[in-house]
């Protein structure tokens, strides 16, 4: 059994954390209702605003990314409203479950796993159904390694004057996400992906049009813990959260955001893009097929199809014995793909060693290909990169 | 500039440290003259004894490995005594400097860098010079990647009834070292190599014949801090050290030794051997030459000759920009070799990614070879290994 703490977490979250974040989290906690803590809280929120290039509200909750998705739906949706759910993977499907849970009527626009959302199909759906009030999308589909065209869809949803709720859980902090410029109305994220903090925090960006709908609700919001108006009121008044803040995780988020801006936002995003290119070159070089449409590759997670005869259990088990944890497939692609991340503090080293060891495991399991061909392709890509 | 804390320390020490050791070191310190601390101290010493498969004394000092080497010489050597220094690298040469410092007469048996000590030449030297009292050797020559035949030389030195002082700084904890069975009289080590602790601690194993010489000294030992009799007396009486112990480092050493025995001593040594084989296969596969005599490869550090036209400064600088720190050459091979470690928590991942990135840097610097050939050879080696 490989040592857990020496295993490389190549799963798409939680991902390896910078040692400075662990240190920040290990500091002795202070009272959460003190001006000192409120100052740190406000500074953290303002770093998140800087990351999203926004001056609008960002509210932080103790909870996973799903809690922020729930906050988005529970606060905006009124029972009986029709919601266009753009579904091209397991995480975009979660919006449908939330829509149903909170009494909405899902209008599902479905895509096969690996396909990206098509802005023209969104336009058609909105043009043909005036009763749709809300559109939901997953920006970076973690289950398929697809980056959806959020900017293009945002423009269309705005043209039709609907609310656009976006899951940015695996894009915020690793790829470009501009909720104001791209006409989002809500954007949710979680701490354990490209934000580089252990799981347990989520954040929600709320635009002015979303606030208008929330303020004009006929029925009160059906959530107590995730009530956004209450959260905004508390933050505006005191600079903290209505319920007990996850103090250590906030210390970690504060430090991680500082690290991001020390690296530089553009540099950081470019690194994620570069690691995506190297990863894809590597897998393709081993003769493997990727799940995602090549026009819409994610820059933070890559999904690879198993060659015939390779079982998920054996493959991931042997990799774990060699110190690398990767994720399997979900839903219709369960057992058919594996997924690796290139997020947060991931480096060329992580990507290259993961490819090299995956090749050895595939060879042991009988996949016929020239050993080393993937690593070579990845090395050739690195050779071309400006780094 | 690459983030220091995300850089992979592939230099032959200090090496990356297990997170549990960092955590152990971060615990609040306790009084160093308390039964509680003395119990931890004694337990740590007994784990070192278990590692060395000995019941003889192991004394720990706050200091680097060189301090332990100084303790070995300063306590045993009497001014005017002749010392046979077996010199086949920069670290074995240090014994000569110590011999001179403490008034001994060095008899240097020199080998070229990369060559191993030849037991027959040692026998000849001892047979022809009855006045030699002490023989010094570096077990694992960190400067050249050579593992010297300590067992064979130990037998010869014992046959001639001289004292055998051995530097095990980069072998203890990573390779087999049995001071009793191999007829050593003193063995020194440091914390920051295969023992997996930050620098600052050293240990010295003292055999009964060494104690006899120390006890019969005509002049008192010229060292105060490193006085072994004083250290033994204090340890036997109280279970700690005569001067203030490096408490946090001892917490770290205690934890690291526990981790070693959880992995298993044989498993640990086999891992070091395996990583050595994979590393060498990789370098040789890239068409590079190793410095060491193939019959005497070190299992913890590998030294590689620069191809002509590649400068040390550019090579190591570019590698550092890609997040890998390797060491250059010393003495006569300065600028002519680089060195990488495979020690402590080093994994197949570290070795493979180091090889992959070194290849890219060599290619950028103009070395002509088939890119990927070294990684492929390393992968083929890994494929053969039982892991």
C-alpha cells in the first residue's frame, strides 16, 4: 500500500495544496467575530473579486461547491419556473436535480458526454420558449474535460434577458472567468480545485440582475443557511458571514489567493493552458483518444478513453500502487474513461511523471503501443513551450 | 523564478522530507531536561540502533555530518599518529583535512573520481606500514556516486587490527550498513540524507575497540563539544545529550525512523536500489555517461558526465527554472558532472520526471540524442521491476 501522503493527487480535486496554505491553515485560530478576523475575511473577498475582475458581491460559505450551486438556485428560482439546463456531463446535470428540488421545471438541453454546449442551440431554445427564466451551465465540465463557451452563451442569455447561472468550480483560479464581461448573473465555485485550498469552502458571485430577481421574489427563499440576502446584509454590515465561518479554511484561501497574485493571474492561467497542452500531447502520443471535442478541451482536466480490454479497476489500482491517484468516469462514461487534473500547483513534472507511469501500467495491462511515445510527445510539446 | 517550495530537491541532500516529519517538528517543544523528552531521546537512539542492527552506542549531536566526522577523529586520533585516508572523492578527502587538523599524519591512498576503493590496495598499504593506526573511508561517495566496498575493507582493517572510521552520511537509512558485522569501529551519519530529516543532527556509532582506544588516550581529547566519553556518560546516566539537544529536529528524527520501519527496512533499501537502477537506465538510455565504475554504483546518488558543449551553469539554471534542483560537481569534476539523488521519500515519479525534464533541457542546450530515449529506458526498467 502506497503512502497516502506521498501519493500525487492527479484527480480533478481535491488537488495538491501549496505548503504555504497548509502553514496558513495551521496557525492558531482567532475569534471569528473580531475586527481582526473580519479584516482578513474582507481582504479574502476582495482578492476573490480581483480574481474575477469584478466589483460585485462575492459571498463565501462553509460548504462544498454544491452548496453554492444550491444557493444559486434556491435564491433565484421560484416554484413553477422553467429552467433551461444545458447538460453535457455529470456536473451540469446537477443543476437539473437542484431545479427539481426547488420546484422548478427543468427544460433539459442534452449533449453527449464530450460534446460542448452549442450557443446556437441555446439561442434556439430561448427563442422558442419565452417562459424560460433561468439558464444553467457548467463552465468547465469536470466529468468530461470539456470547456464550454461561457462567453458566447452568456451573450445569448443576456440578449434574451434570462438569468445565467454558471458553475465555475473547476475553472475559477485556473482559467479565464469574467462574470461581468461575459454576462453571467451568478457564478459559483469551490475551494478544492484551482483555488488551491482543501474542500470545505464555496463562493458565489452575484450580479445585479440576480439581486433584482431575488429582491422581487413572491415567496421567501426556501433556504436558511444559504440565504444570499442575509449573507450580503451581514457582509456589508460586518465583513463576515451570518453563520460561523470556517476560520482555518479562510486562512488557507487568503494565503492561496496571495500566492496566485504573486505568480500573476495571466502567468497562472497560461501555466494551466500549457499543462493542458502537454497532457493532451502526451495522451495522444500514446495512441489514446480523448473524450472531449478537440475544439473545446478543458485547460484544467483531461478525460481519456480506456483502450479496449483495460479495466478501470485494474488501471487505477495499479496506478495507485505506484503513487498516483486518478479519477474514473461518471454516468454514461463510468468505466470507459479516466481523468487527470492539471490544476493549482501542478507542474510539468507532475504531468510528465503521470504520463510515464500511466504508460508503464497500460503496457503491463496489455495495451499495445510503443512505450514512451506519449512521454516523448509531451517532451516535444514542452520543448516548444516558452518555459 | 520558480517557487522554492514547489521545487523538487533532487540534490544529494538536503532531500525532500515526509510531511509527517514536518508535522512532528512543528509540535510545541517540551523541556529538554525532562523524563518525557529523555524517553523520546532514548527511543530515537534505540531506533537508530535497530536501523544499524547494533547494540553498541549511538550518540547524537546537534551539528552536521562533518561534526560527527570531527568527533570520530578528534576522539580517537592522538597527535603524530599515521592515518590511512582512502580518498576517492570530495567527502573522503575531508577525513584527510580532519586528520591534519588534529595533528595526525595522513597517508593518502588516492583513487580517481569515479573509482571505488580497492580492498587489495588497502591490504597492501596496511601490510607495508605497521605504524598506521586508523583507516578512514567514505562508504557512499556523494561527490562521485560510488559505493565503496565497506564490508571487504572492514575485514582487512580488522585483520590488521587498526581502527576503521567510516562516513555513512549518504548510506545510512538508504542502503545496507552493518557496522558490527562489517567490522567498523566508528560510523558517522547526518540527518538530511537518507534519514529524512532537515540538516542539523548527526550521529556517531562507536564500537568497543574505538572506546578502548579513546579510554587509553595519553592526551585528553582536544574537543569539548564533541567529547564522546562525556556524551556516553551523559546518555548512560540520563538518556540525553550533554549540551542542549536540538529538540525539534529530534522530534523529526524520531518520526522519520518510525516511518522507515513502517515501510520496512528491507523494502526501503530495495526501493533505493530500484530507484538507482531506474535512474541509471534513464541516463544511459539518453546516451549519457555515468562517472562511477559500473561495479560500484551508489544506490542513493548518481553522477552524470556533461556531454561536451553543455555548461553546468546553463544546465542547472534551466533545470531550476523548470522546478528541479540538481547538484554540480566538486573538486576535479567541478563543471564536468551533475548529480541527482534517489533518497528518502524519492519515488519513481521523481526519477521519471527528472529524467524527462533533463532531456528537454539537454535538447535545448544542443545535446544531440533521440529525445525520450532515456525516459523510455527508465520506463522499460520500471516495467521489469516488481513494483
